[in-house]
């Protein structure tokens, strides 16, 4: 269900070993090197959107909107920075609670929360 721990590149990885993997680590390192701070959630979502579009363009071999939609709807297990995407004709979000790390702030840091256990 969750990816194995890679090297720590973000402050929450030491608390959330199951969301660490090579792409996430590479993304955080590049972001930190460029902006001299840790990324929050927003840039990761934007980064993933570009990755999804790039893969859809490659798979569709076209920039036609209908072809791109079909390509995106066919993406399953697509690894992004925020989580693992499983798109379909009825799910254009692609993420569920099982495909992302859920955290809460506790004691000045991040703490992993299993679905249904947050406060």
C-alpha cells in the first residue's frame, strides 16, 4: 500500500516513512536547492499535474483534448510527489486516502495518521 522509506529529504519523512520514495526525495531536494525552503503541499500538486500531463501527451501521441482525457483516464498506479494516482472515467482526481500520506501537527512536528484516526 505504501512505498518504502528512501533517504530523508523533507521534514516529515522521518515521521512518515511510508510516503518516501525516489521521486518525492528528488523533488524535495530540487525545491530546497532552488527556493531555500521546504515545499508545502501546493507546489507538489502542481508538479504532479505537469507530470500527469506530460505522461498523457506521451501516451496519447496527440494534444487533442479528447485523446488526452482518454490517456489520463487510463493512468493507474501513476507515481507522483503527492501520492499514487489511479484515474478513471468516473474519477478525475485520481487520489484516495489510501494513496496519500495523512498527517497532523503534534508536538511541533508532523505525525502520521491512519485514515479515520485523525483529530
